[in-house]
């Protein structure tokens, strides 16, 4: 299959709205309505976990990881080169973060980024995952994932991955950062100083109203 075809498939799989599907199967129209609202805070996974169950929230996260993991795994098993794998990784995360429909279900891209990275740059992802897990256990989940994924390209370089794969990790981190920075205009209107808003979103993934006074 051509690289363009792989990119199209990876992007399309990435757009599958896992939290939405879980809520739809559970017939929770109230949760779906909250996902659709622009002011709906937080991540759709945690919305499912909070209003349905922790297990279903975990299922939504697992499905989003698999959206990146499965296309990358099939491509690697098919013998695709590193350049194609890199494009698959970026395309899957772009599909997750920027679907052409139901934008609020897109999320920040972390889960799908973890899935593709576990296949394409597994050692680097383990390093990032340990930091992210430590942050979660220390009740600093936003900060832990920010530092962990922010270091993904550094880990990729340290473990000697090819330049194309290092570039993929940088592209994935860039998509996550861009997604987190959305809504800065809302922060400005809410009176949050712009430097604090940028820092809060990038380092702690803070939504509007959580930046402090």
C-alpha cells in the first residue's frame, strides 16, 4: 500500500470518537450533549469515567490507544519503511485531535500518540510513560503527561532511533501542544494573563478558569 493510502487510513482510524461511542452505546445522551458544548471542561475520557463508570472511561482510553497502535502495528508487520511509519504516527494523532466531525471528542492526542509510539518508538514511549505515570500517581497528571510527552523526542534521540522517527515524535508533540493551546482567546476574555494561560495550558493542561487568580 502506498504511503498516501497509509496516511489516509491512519487519519480515518484516528478520527473514531471512542468516548462518544461508549456514551452512545450506554444511551447517555446527556453526556454526548456535554461533549458537544464548547464550554464542556476537561477530557471526554474523564467525562465518561465520572458520569458513567471508571471502567468505561478506561475502555474509552484503551480504544483511543488502539487507534494509534493497530494501524502502526499492521504497517510495521507489512514491512513499511520508517518514513511511512512516521507519517502514519502523525496522521493517526492528527485524526484523533482534529477530526472533521464532532470536534470536542477529538481530545488532546495523548492516548493515540501513546499507541503509535508504543509500536514505532517503544523504548522512548516507555521513558515518557514512566514520567506520565509518576505524575498521575503524584496527583500531577497534567504536568506529568506534559513533561513525559515533551521529552519523547529527547528519548527517541537518546535511544538511537532514525531521524525520521525522531521527527515523527516532534510532530506528535507539536500537535499535542497546538491542541492544548486552543482556547487562549477564551482565557484572555476571562482575564487570565496570556503568559500564565500559555504556561498553564502547556505544562498543566489547564482549561479556562483553572489558572488561578
